[in-house]
């Protein structure tokens, strides 16, 4: 599986629950994606596209059955292989510049 062409432009660490921080990346030669969330849980790490809060009709953010705020992704991969390659590429470039930034 070829590595996805990802370059790290900015890293903002923020540890909260599974979240480890946010990356701004360049994908390929000309696509910049801000606020890519990096998560870690149970020995697994993944990168998530930016998301926005799910709001009710009054504009209040909704919560799931556990009482946590709900979010919906703005972009999504159409296949698991691409999503996995993206996560691996983003995490690898963050770890190259900030060793152990995504660890538990």
C-alpha cells in the first residue's frame, strides 16, 4: 500500500479523552486541510477529517446517548483503505517532527 503524500504544516497538541491534537496538513501538492484531529485509544491511532457540531432547530449542539457532544465530518473517504492510508500518513508526519505526540 503506497504512502499517502502528506506534509505537516502545523501541530497543536491538545490531550482530551482520545484526542491528542490537531494538525494542519498538505495533501499532495495543493490541498491544505486544517484541524485534522489525531486520536489514540486502546493502542490504536487514527486521523479524522475536520467536523462540525450537530445542532438542533434552536441552534444548540446536540448530545449522544452518553451525553457527549455530537459532531458530523465535513469530508469522508469512500473506502477504508484510503482512510487507513490517510491516518497512517498524517500520524507518521506528526511523529517525525513530534516524537510520541500521538502516544497514549
